[in-house]
């Protein structure tokens, strides 16, 4: 039976919605923000393959010890720990230069995100000692990093997404750079640790992969130290999201997926990711939070000493967002 004009319009809208939906999945994988997947047809299969190859089970299993039962993104509020790893090998077993914890609320489909300063002095899970939180991953991999963050905020960490910074640079270069309003001029080492190799001036400009990496890693030139770095990391993530969302080329999405495949690890299944499409509308309205603290030097080593009231305040906010009493 022939379709009516209204039925044809509805079918076109349905296909358009599916395209945008799967485009959002690719966006999730590409930008470290797990919110859905990337393009229609071929790229759906490609995104599924990338997700499968990136699969990494946790030693603890599917369920956090702070949960009575395992959660499912299709029906539950969840938390995700995003790890940017400073490592040059495919094992992804280095220190974390970026740690961002995000919570996703199943009822209003909102997202909250907190950056954890890499030099934060915390108790490392399983070691019974205080150290910089970015050492947790180097000591015991993702499981230790997750357990340390769970202990810090007293909330479950259900999922993780881990990406090597080499992929970070490749993604930004494939996008043609990202536009950022740099608040002050600075120099920083490049990805090969050559000091002073990257020079960036103050002002609105487009940064390439090397420059953007220097922008998110730099701390000493920022008067706000680790707090400033956390805000810059969030700025770049949002800039990548906006640039990716505006793309229409399937070839570019294909190249982006190729860029991250060997550098990505996560415990999401493709079905998990697809179920998160409902958060797509929240992508430009993510609520970001910062941990307050102060600079501290102990035995000649620099640390960022977190304020207990800030930890408690953010912990309460995240618990409420997850629906945990």
C-alpha cells in the first residue's frame, strides 16, 4: 500500500532522528563523553566494532561494591569516570592527566560533571597511603583508579572510558582544530616532552592537536593551578563536542573512529551506549563542578590539598543526582 504524504514525512523524520542518534553515539566515543553514537548505516557497524574492540572488563565485575545490583543505562541513573592517560604505549597503563567524573540522571536526562585535579592528595585504594590521585591508575590500572574515586566521593562508579592523549591529538587534527578563547599567553612542552616547544598567545583562536594538548596539560603558567587546568579540560571537551556535532561528512566520522580505536578502553557495550541517546539534548547544558582546595608541599613534593567541605558538597550533589540516599 502506498504511503500517504504525512506517512512519508514521518518516515523521513524517523530516519533523520536515527542519523542524529547514531551520530551522537560516535560523538560519545570520540569526545570521552558517553552520550550516544554516530551515523547511519555503515558507521553504525563501524562504531559497534570499535566499541567491541575497546571492551575491557573490570576485575570487580559489572557491579560496583557500592551497588546492591548492577545497573543498566537504559533504566538506571549511572556514573562514568573518564580517564585521559599520559602514556605512549597501547597498554594505556600510565598516569592520568585528566580525571572527570560524570553522573547521568535517568529522570530528567541531565548530566553533571566534576574535574578531579591530578595532584589531589588522597588515599589510594589498596595501598593504605596518601598520594596524588593521578598515580592510582599507574599503581593498579582502572580498578584502582575507580576504587580511589569511589572512596573519595562515597558513590559508585559504574562505568569508565579511557583514552590515550595520542588519540586526543588525532581527533582534534581530524576536526581541523578547535576554537578556544585563551585567557593568557603561555609556553608548554609538546607531546614529546620538548620544553618550550608550544607557544600560544592570548585570545580567540583555533588550536591544533598539539596546541590543544598543551592547553589542557599546562598548569604552572595558570594562576589557578589545577583548578584552572580542570576548567580548561572541560572547555576543550565541550569545543570538541560542538565541532563534532556540526560535522556532516561520514568520511570524517570514519577517520575519527579509526583515530581512537587503538587508544580507547571502556566497559560499555554498544547496547549500553545506544541506550544513552536520551541524553543527547543535554550535551550543551552539562553542569560542571570544581573541587576546592589549596596548594601544599609535603617533603618537597607538590600536592593539591582538597577541602573536606568541598568534597562533601560535591558528594551530596552527585548522590542526589544518582538518586542515592
